[in-house]
């Protein structure tokens, strides 16, 4: 009996030792895997000439010997959202290129998700590079509209429900998409086409967003043109802003937009529009709200804070607005001072190319806003987007 007990103890001891060894091996494997992952996420420093970006907080562009590296910072956290390695399509590929999405430039076959970028591509004179679009009903650029009619551009459906067969038929060199926090790209994730993540809308200033044209220009072989255009945009914007800073006296107060169902959406004080209102010399009623996007407010909040505003700016689609149509839509609009004193300006998005043009031409919008708020300091008082609302 003692022998049997001793044998059992020996077996238990062996099992314990075996278990300890197995656990040790397992932990070693985990450490090695984690170590490999950490190393794979490390990026070697890039040696080259860093392009001076004066306003963008998300972009970094380094021009190296034989290639260009463009890093997009993560707008929702730390680190890099995406790295692109741009190599001229006529050049041989180096074996020492850094890690990143390789793009042979200039791109001549792209799929666009946004009419904003369609406008910029046409401004660059590169409409022929657009071989596919999503949301084709919103395309207003005449070269692209004509190419769609001729069947030279493929309509790939909705950006939220892309037609993969048509994308495969197109086989683009790159797909220009809009990134969102914690969001993937749905069906596109199943394909292998390079994605250009167009995150300029997450910049914290109008000029920061506009400066992305320098990145897009390098994708399309229009670097010199893009740099020159941005220099003009920057110069005109900053000159207008400086003139406004010299204005003495009380600044006009501003309210904006319309009630939608139960909420009244207005730009946050740190949004691009909120900053544009400030740079144009307006005392934006909701500048103290530090959100960088839109925020929903109640009608009661608008009435309590903005009932005595000096100006009211409205963007809308569809039929033209008038004082009588606003009153018929919602009687509460009549309680605001700009309504009573006929100081409402409207931008009909069905007729005006506001969202197509202004993201990369904030200077045009700033000049217009200054012409509305401070017409005495601009010589050209013609309005491109807004107009005084009729009766």
C-alpha cells in the first residue's frame, strides 16, 4: 500500500512539473508574439525634406530621394491613421521603401466618394483621372457630369452601399474615402484597392483643412499647382482676417440655420464654420460651445440666447426660402430680431456650390461673410453663396 501511495505522489509531482513547464512555454510564446507585434508597429524615422505645413495638424509630408511619405495623424487618438508612400510610376521601386500603402503617382484612375474632392480634382485639371464616383446625383462638375453621361465614369452606387461589381469593373488605382471614428469601410474592406483616407474635415481650422490640397496635388502630379493655389488661399484669408482684427466697436451678433424636427442644429464654436464666423468679425452666439462639430439645441435655447441677434444665416436645399415661407413652416421663427428687421441671408444648396467649393477655398467664403458683416472693408460686395432673403 505504501508503495502505491508513493507512486501516486511521484505521478502527481511529475504532473505538477509538467504543468509548470507547459505554462512557462505558453507565457514565453505570448511574450514573443507581443514583442513581434510591438516591433511591427514601430516606424523607422524617415530621412528627407519635411514639407512645411503651416496650418494642418494631421498631415506630415516628407519628400525623400525617389519617393514621398505622407502620414495622416489619427484624429480620434494618438499615432498615425495611415501612411502613404508615393513613388513616381515611371521610376523603379526601391527595395528600401518604408512600410506604408504604396501609390504609384500620378494617379490616373480613382474612385471618389465625395463631391468635395471631385471639385478639387477638377480644379487641378485632372477630371480625366476620375473613373468612378459614388453618389453620382450630387456630382455637379460639368466635366464629370458629361463623362457620366457618356459612360466614361462608372457610377458605383451609394457610398454606404458600394456596388462591388462595378468597383471591380473599374479596378481603380485608389479609392478616396471619408474615415470615421471606429468605422470601417463595409464592403470595400473585402477588396484590395488602396484607400486614400480623406480626413481633412477633422482639421481644427479652415486653413488646416484647405492645406490638404497639397497632399492631393501630390497624388495627382499637381504638386506645384496645389502649393501655388494654397499660397493664394492662405494669403487672401489671412489678409481678410487681419483687416477684421482692426475693426473697432461692437461686432454684430450672429445666429444660424433652422430647426429640424425637435432639434436646432448649429455649428460648435470650435467647428470650421464657428471659426470662420469669428474670423469674419461676427460675434457668433454659440462660440462658447467648444464642440468642433454640430450640436443639437432646443428652440427654447435659441430663443433665449439669439432672439436679439443682428444677422441670421441659413443654408437649405429645395425651394427658395422667404419670410412668408419661414412663418408658414414654423411660427416661432418670427420671434427673432433678424426676421423682424429683414436681416436674414440664405444659401440655397440646390443652386449654390457651397459645400463643393468652400472646404478648399475658405478665402472665398470668408470674403463673403466679411462683405455681409462689414461691407465697408471689402471692395467687392458681390455675394457668391448667400443672398438676402425675399418676402
